[in-house]
C-alpha cells in the first residue's frame, strides 16, 4: 500500500489536494449551483423556496412587472437596472479615486530609504487591520452634522469670517463613496508598492541619463512597469466594492441602495431568497465579465497574492 | 543622483494620504473618552472621583474609572465578552485548519503533476474574483437547504435541530481562507530547490522524516505568513459571518454592526480602540520576532 | 563484498516527457560496470544524461527500462534512503536551517546512532575535510569551498559503499578547483570508497579518474582509462571531445592486423595508421592526428608520410608554440614544445615559412565515424 503510493506521484498529489478540493466543491461550487437552482424557483408565502423552472425573478430584475399601479396588467420600471448601474458606477469611481490616492503613497514608500520602508508600510497596514465595520463607524462620526469635519470647516470659516451652516454629509452618495475609498485604499497601495519596489534604481538612472525629465520618466518608465500592481489592486478593490452592503447601509442610510443591499434585504427583510439568488448571480456574472475584459487587456499579476 | 530623492509634491501627497488614513482612527479613539453618552458631540473627559457613576443629563460627570469609564463599562458587557470569545474561537480554529489544508494544497500544486491540477488551481481563484456576498448567500442557501432536509428526514426536534452557529461560521471561514493560504504558500514554494529533500532522503530520511526535518522548517516562514493572513481575514470578516452566523455565534464585527443601527455609546469607540491597540501590538510583536530571527 | 562490481547499469533507459509532450530518452541503453574502489567518471557535454544516470544510481529516478545493481543487488524502485550510496550535490543542498554540525550529523541520526557516536564521527569527518572548529556555523556563513567540504563530509560520514558526485567543483574558481581535485583524489585513495564522478570538464576527468565513460546524447561513446580514451579514442566523437585533433576524411583501402591503409583524397595521399575501432576495407573513416604528436622539420624527412606545408599563423604560448599550417589546402595544427630557451625568432616559426610535416603511422589513428 505504502509502496504503491510511494511510486505513484500523481496519487500523492491528488491525496494532498483532496481536502481543498472537497472544500472548494462543497462550499463554493455546490453553493453556486444551488444559487442558480434557487434563482429559478419561486417564493412560497412563508418565505421558503418552491423549486420550479421560472424566469420570473430575472424578468423582475430586468424591470418588468405584472403588479402595477393603475390597473395595468404589465408595466416597466427599471429600478433594479438603476441599482446595478449605480453599483457599477460607484465601483468605478471608487477604483479611480483609490488609484489616485494610492499611487503617490506607494511611490513614496517604494522610493523611501529601505530602512524606513517597513515602517511606512506598517502605517498602511494598521488601518487595514482595524475592523471593516469599525472603519465605517469612524466615518459616521466624521461625517455627521455635528461631526468632526463640520467642526473643522466651521472653525476655518469662522477664521475667514464667512457664515457657515453645517453640511449634511451623512446619508448621501458622497458619504458612501468616501467610505468605500477609505475601506479599500490599502488594498491598492500594497500591490502598487510591490510592483514599484521591483523596479531597479538603475532604470530611473538610465531614464535620467537618456535625458528624460521626471514627468517623462513617470509616464514612460514608472507607470508601465507598475501596471501589474495597478491591475491586481483594481481587482482587489473593484470586486468587493460591487458586493459590499455595510458601507452603503451605514453611511448611505436608506438613500443609497446598491446590489449588495438589494441582495441582503431579500435574505433578511423581504425574505425572498429566490429573487436574492437571481440578483446575486447577475452580480457575479457582471463582475466576472468586467474582470475578464480588464485582465484580458492588462494581464493578471501575481501581486494579487501579496495583499 | 540621490536614489531616494523625492519631489516635494510626492511627499506632500503621501502625507495627505496618511492624514486621510489616520484622521478617522484618531477621532474614533478620542471619542472613546467622551463624557457624552449619546456620543454625538465631544463634551469633555470624565473625571475620576467617587465610587459612583454620576450623570448629568446624558453626560457622565464622574466615574470611578475616570476617563476610562467606557472601557470599564465595556469589560462588564457580557455581549462583548461573548462576541470576543466567538471571534477568537472562530479565527483560531479556522486558521489552524485552513493553514494545514492550504499548505497541503500548495505542496500538491507546486510539486506534483496530477489530472485535477489545472482545475484545482483555477478553483482557488474563484473566491478572489467573485464578490463575497455571492459566496455568503450561496453558503447560507446550502446550509439552510441541507439542514432543513436533514431535520425533516431525521425528524429532529427542538435543541437537536441543526441550525446556523459557530460550526457553520467556522466551516465557511475555512472555505474562504484556504485559497489565500494556498496562494501565499505557493508563492513561497516557487523558489524551493528539490535538492534539499533529495539530500535528506539520500542521507537516510524517509518521506515523512524528510518533511518534518527539512521541508517543513524551510517553508515555515511562508506557512506562517499564510496563517497570519488567514487569521486577519477571519478577524476582519463581516459578510460571510453575517450570512452564516446564528444565535450564540455573534462575532465582534457583527455585534458592532448591530449597535450601529441602534444607539451608539462611546462603548463602541472603547471597543474599537481596544481592538486597534491589540492589532497594533500584535503586529509590533510579530515584527520584532521576525527581526530577531533574521539576525 | 558481494560482487565484483560496486555499481552496475544493465541496459538502462530513462525516458522523460518533454514539455511539448513527446518522449525523449535522456539515457539510452546504457550499460556500465563500476568496480569496487574505483574512481569512475562520467564525462560529456551538458545534457548528455550524466546527471540522470547518477540520479538513477542514487534512487531519485527510476529507470524506464533495465535496472541498476548495487553490490550485485537489483535496486528496482528502492527509495534513496534504502540504498547505501550517498550523493554530493552540485548545489551542495546544505540545510540552511541547520548548523554545520547538524548537517553532518543528520545522516547518522537517521541511522539511530548514539549521541556520543554522532559527536565522534562528525568530529572525525569534519577533521578529514579540514573544517574543525566550524561546526557551529551556518552554511550561509561559509565560503563556497567550505560549503563544498561540508557537503562532502555530510556524505562521507555515512561511510557509503559508493559516493556519487555531480559536478561537485563546478561552482568553485579555477585555482580552488585544482586544489580540490587533488584533495578528492587523495581522499578517495585513502578511504578506498568507490567514487562515481560526473563532470563536463575533460581535464578534470583525465586527472582524477581510474576510468572514464565518455557520453553523448544518452549513450556511452567509450569507456576506458584516461590513457585509453585519449590515445585510442573509439571513434571520431571521443577524439574530438577529448583533447584536440586534426581530422581528415578518407576511405579504408585495406586492413592488416591493427593497421589500416586509408586513401585521403584531400591530400591525394595514402596514410597508414592504427585502426582503433572495427573498420574494414571500403569504410568511410576519419583519420585523427593529435597536434602534439606531429614533427615539423625544415627539410623533407625520411619517412614516407612527409608533406610540405606553409605556416599560416604561429602563436607562442609559453610551454608550446601553436603552429597553424596549410598542408595541401587543408588546415592543420601542430603543437611544438619549446624545448630550448632562446630569444631567436627563428625557433618559433614565422608566417609564410615553409616546413615539412612528418606523420608517423603509430600516431595516426583510423576512427569509425560514429
Ligand atoms: N525531470 C526531467 N524532465 C524532463 N526532462 C529531463 C528531466 N531531467 C533531465 N531531463 C532532460 O534529460 C537530458 C539529460 O539531462 P541531464 O542528465 O541532466 O544531463 P547532464 O547532467 O549530462 O547535463 C536533458 O536534455 C534534460 O533536459
Ligand atoms: Mg548535470
């Protein structure tokens, strides 16, 4: 038995991978298949699933409804498409802002003295390790009408002798955007840093030697070489933003509803798992399509593992 | 040319980003000392006098714990201690199991050729490229359907009915942590020279001894960083836990989330501060150990 | 000793699947017998299958066909830890997380030796490779040469029947390599252990080995002592691979005993030489003449194979002068030893100078083409 195993390398590999495969199939692939099956089902009055093959949930997601006001038998309301679109737009805006903030910092750390790099990096990691929910809460405190930002603004305006009424910032789309940017910023800094750090100093010297000024060095040398980091960071930011519901829940109140909130409510408040499953699958397909086209254009960097 | 020269613009931008990263944390910590119970406006620190808590409206005027009043309250809060215990139990158990399983998978993928290899490697990327909520509700659906079916089939009643709880949270955490551990360990294994293992066998060690005495000590740093990543992911996880927890398995993030939708006292800030401090010192300690090992 | 041979490969084939998916024989029907106490080398250019052969003896690879015998016993799929052979790896493969002492002690621990015995034997082994006092260091803290010695001590402490060495000196600089060559050879003679030594460096193989197997493309081209492979190469490949030679193409006219007469059209001459391999009349052959075995004279010699030539280049390199000639339209090289200490330029040949090349039949080798 042992001897047979010793001689069969392929069996050894299969044996080593099998627990992982069991978990991946049991808790990843089967649940996804189940989600698909449920999405074709119908909701029973007590909130359970009646298995059938009905496209009702997808038709509803597309915006068509038979439950209309004014007695019409059929109407169109692109509510869910709007939610999807809003989520996509938010994810896009968040990613762009995060890149804009992360790049200078990553560049700063990568070009810092090697002895200090660890410390600077460490300073990026600490906020990342404070809990996700705690970070949203912190922004709630900052953005409130009586919150710190309004206090600071009021103080500045006072100095300038400009009349100031505190701004309503909490429960707006802007608050959600800021919260998302804050939540996912470290996930962009780390991969960009990793790819910037790999750039050999002699490359900068060569660029300078060939007469490139700093702007041209940045555009022609640094940016292209750090693209893998930006790609990995984008994947690490864009995908979670698409599916997160806490930030919008707490900083957006009932004002900003994203796909994540829609799905969550189907499973808790509205108790319609079939519709939630359909929405969840649409979300997955959407992110996969975006990721596919994005990575096909830019490649899939190994930097993704670093974060 | 100084290789570490940087433009003032980069320096300024970097400092601004650091301010952006730390301002919320600073405010969070400051407000944990707030005298105001409603915690909307900072009304000052609490003085340490008397043996009784004295209130004035919604402000705490005096407390035996002084400025640390809310920390004392926190330590008396049964829900918090329970949630903390759950969080740690889940993180420790899930980290141990996912590290072992993930390391095995990394060894398999990096060392062996087998039929299922491409499929296995691909499946590890799934949790990275699909939103967590999709995975969360998938697992929720699986458990609720499976448990419903088992409960009906075996006619389980009352307390013996299978429900969501610590077990389901741990299993779900293991599922989403394994890919991360595997990918980290795999990255570290890439430069591993097989000659070390061959040398051990050549000197008379069998496969198991070789693994214990040579392979494992050599990949240990990679395994540890995989485990650390898994542990922090578990502590930080909200979404998966949100869908798979049940009565009695509330974790700290879930508990805090629950509070945020109701009344918030500075206790939440105290809790957050303790959390941040713990993370900070743990990381500092790890850094110190790592530095010492390199010498 | 159970067998006359320490190691035997009987008709061994090792096939690998290439990345493109096709099969490739890295070792192709190799048979060799390595005697007890012998310093045996496998010599060949990179990729010829030396390492693979060695790994099959160690047990890291199993033959696709045929079998490896150690002390007369077939090894089959016996794992490395059940074979009484030890290996010195090209990369040394010293365990970085262990000290020098722990590295050397590892193999003894596996045998279950007592603490005292381990300490004693490790000490003696380190002394043998002149590393006494280094036992607390980590491999990283040693120079390349010292690491090499640790690798050697770690293998030798097990007192194996056979020591396998895969280009063990490849990573050292030239001077150290020469020193270690002598040391290794001395050690082997002192211990009486069979050494199987893999190298692509012909000089290394010639200086150290009792016998050499010259390999090419997974096959053995010739097996013999240093003198044999140099003075009586079995074919053109061996003559070309080891040392330098002048080659002329020809056809065998007749064979008599170990002598053959070859018609060389390029010179329009018939040459008489020693037929080393099996050649018969009518065979296409290569005539090989080593450059140091040719005499240059100012006047025509008395022997029959004496040809007129013109010096094209002459290079003084200290002990010798390398003279490149044009012999009836063919390039021909001759190494002349500088036996007389003189500054007279005439002693070292000038470009365009006319000379006579004298070929002796005992220095002319008739080789099969293979
Ligand atoms: N594990 C392997 N898989 C596929 N091909 C291999 C493997 N090991 C060696 N080879 C191939 O076998 C041939 C001989 O290799 P090797 O024995 O290492 O040569 P040498 O040591 O003489 O340089 C080479 O072409 C090499 O690419
Ligand atoms: Mg080799």
